[in-house]
C-alpha cells in the first residue's frame, strides 16, 4: 500500500513571479477527478478529521501554512506545509486532518474520485475497523479508477465562448469556505493539470500566449489580477478577485494577465498535460493561426 509522503513539485523561478504545477501520472500517482480549495479559514482552525475508502488526495498550501496529520492505523505522520512547491500525498484508507491554518492560507486538494458521501468515514472508530479490513483482506489493491477520454478537434472559438463561472461556495463562518470542481460536471473539460503563479510582485504582468487545444479555468485563489482575452477581432478584460469565480478560456484565445496585487495567487485548472507544441507564444503567429 502507498505511504503518505511529501512530493516536491517543479518550481520555475521568474522575477515576475514563480510557477509550480502538478499533473496526472507525473507528480501525482492518480488521475484527477475533483479539485477543491479551502480559503478564508480563521487562523489556528482545523478542517478534516476523516478518511476515504477509495479516494486518494494531494494537498498543497498555495498560500500561508498549515499542518496535515495522517494516520494509517499503524503509524502517524505529521507534515508541515508552508511552501507552494511542496504537497502531501494522502493514500486511500488513511485518516487525515488539516490543522493550524495561518491567516489567509489556501489549501488546494486534488482527489482521485468525484465526491461520494458514502466513501467518507467521519468516525475514527469506524476508520479503525476499515483499517483492519484493509490489512487483512487488502481491499484497496483491487480499487478501480475511472478513465475519461476525450476527442479533440479545433473549433474557432471567440471571446463570446469565454466568460466567468461562479462556483458553489460552501461557507462556514468558523472553519472557512470551500469551492469545488468535478470532472464532467462543473466545467466543460476534465482537469489533467493544475498550475499556479505565486510570489508575483504587485503590478506585474504574466501570460501573453494562446493554446491550440487547451481549455483553462483561471481563478484568483488569493488577491486579484486582470485577464485580457483576445480572439484577434475583439478584446475583453476581466477582473478576478474572488476564489469562487473562475474565467473559462477556450482554445485559440490569446490571454494576458496583468495588475497582480501583492501576495496574489493565480490558480489555473487545465484540460491537458503540458505540451510545448500546444503553445502559441508569438502574437503574429497567433493572428495567422486565427485566419
């Protein structure tokens, strides 16, 4: 059985702000089916105290810091997360708690399944019974994961195919808020890669490229910035400043990120793994592509 562990993520240094990412079957030992993020948590609070029968998780402190406590029924693990390029892998069948949130921290959690309340165990004694079953029968070794495939073809999208999506905001005055993305439900693509910009100096600009096939959902997980979209005929600028509002960007749209506030974090959910030949980085090439 897999063990809970820290996974170091790629970190690309840039004076305009740093970038890290994780994607299916590379940094992650599972396929992303669900992403949610916890924010506006009062300092010192904790979330969690549960186990999943079949769901694997990967937890990153995208801003601030917190501790992840993991219990596999035999050994307890204590991970302190305070770097955006480090994350904790939490195997299925382990009890986990997120605690000691610093003020303004953001926890991003990628999961291997859609949410199923019947998969969650919230009573520790029930968890201990599950662990004994796992140890004796190795139930998790035969776990099946869903594989969703896509057929892609180029469509000449316009500005009017893009726009703001307001996500559900599950509010708790005492424990902070959660927003959720699930494959096949919330956005019109499956999330295969998550990347994020952080340590961006105030007022800086990033971006300035397009993708041939990649769909994106861009969110201000913390702070604010503007996104300008360009379909070679029309431009439109959006202000992102809420962690529960994302900007859906279709393929073939040039996008630029500007006016970052200090301490902001740009979170991007992407439909494909990194492919260098999917990028269009020269604006004149983009204009030719749009013809």
